[in-house]
């Protein structure tokens, strides 16, 4: 009985706080000149940053979970999306994507398809970041296909494409392309097996 009351109160609290955060986040996003479709939900503050030539475009119905308690998987930081390439950078997120404490750092081009699930504390970047350091490589585009699912703590580094429907296992470090319709995992991330058949409700 007490458990049910606690569960309902928590759901109600999450619902109301999401509505309030979403309202303010959408105002901030529009003021920043970032393009976002309809129906996105924000749990806690997501940080967006773009440079003068940096573009961020987000589709419809995406969810950004930044508060530690906004799900049960153990989010340990807010979502941060940046598009900060000095010569222009293009960060595009499709429809129906979900992010939990996900950091996306774009210096050139990152394209994320539709219905991509990014587990807790995932990192996607097309750059080594310390661009003035001679040991750093050049930024290279990242492409993540429709319906890809990144497990918790996955890191996707520069120049990588992940084909549609593919699952990347928890804690993987993706440094090379991964094809469509496979389960892949590890450091470095490699294909474990093919997904023989898959159907999505949508
Ligand atoms: C990738 C995953 C979906 C695969 O699940 P599965 O199909 O049931 O795979 P299995 O458990 O049968 O493992 C198959 C093989 O892959 C290996 N493997 C599985 N997940 C792995 C991982 N994350 N890293 C390294 N190896 C992994 C297993 O050790 C096993 O190796 P073996 O064949 O040499 O014994 C799952 O292991 C995973 O990582 N899930 C995490 C999802 C997640 O983070 N969810 C949180 C919310 S987003």
C-alpha cells in the first residue's frame, strides 16, 4: 500500500517536473536559435551550446533525461549537446530518440537517425577535442543509423558509422564502423552476432 502511494507520488512528481523543465528548455532552445520539432520531453536541465557556425537540429518526440533520478539506470551527469566547430559544425538528431546523461560533442558533423536509444552516460563525439595538440587527429563525421541502441557507458569516437538496428553492448568503445543489424560490443567494439529478424512497433 505504502509502496503504491510512493510510486504514484513519484510518477506524478516526474510528470509535473518534466512539464515544467520542458517548458523552460524549449524557451531557451528557441532563444538560442536551435531547431527542435514537436513533442520533446526534458527531465532536468540539458545543456546546449553552439558556436557562431555551429548548427543543432533536433526532430520530434525526443527525450532528454538529465536528472539522476529521472530513470533507474544510474544517470551520473546531465545531457550536453554541443556543436562548436570553428569552421562550421552540423549536429542532427532524428525523431523519437532517447538520451540519458548523454554527451554529444560535434566539431564537424554528427548525424543521429530516428528512434536511437542512448543509454546512461553515453558519449558521442567526432573529435579528439584538444585540437591544438599535435597528437590529436582531425575531426571526422559520425553517423548513427535508425533504431540503433547504445548500452550504458558506450563511447562512440570520431569517424564512426553504426548501421541501422544495431545494438552496441554496455561499456563498449566504438572506434571503427559497425554494420547494420548486428550486436556488437567490447573495447575495441566488434561484431558479436547478427540480428536475424527484428520488427519495431512503429
Ligand atoms: C549487448 C547485449 C545486448 C548482448 O546481449 P545477449 O545477446 O544476451 O548476449 P550474451 O549475453 O549471450 O553474450 C554473447 C557474447 O557477447 C559477450 N558480451 C555481451 N555483452 C558484452 C559487452 N557489453 N561487452 C563485451 N562483451 C559482451 C558475452 O561475454 C558473450 O561472449 P561469449 O560468446 O564469448 O561467451 C548485452 O550484453 C548488453 O550489453 N546489454 C546492455 C544493455 C544496456 O546497457 N542497457 C541499459 C539501458 S540502455
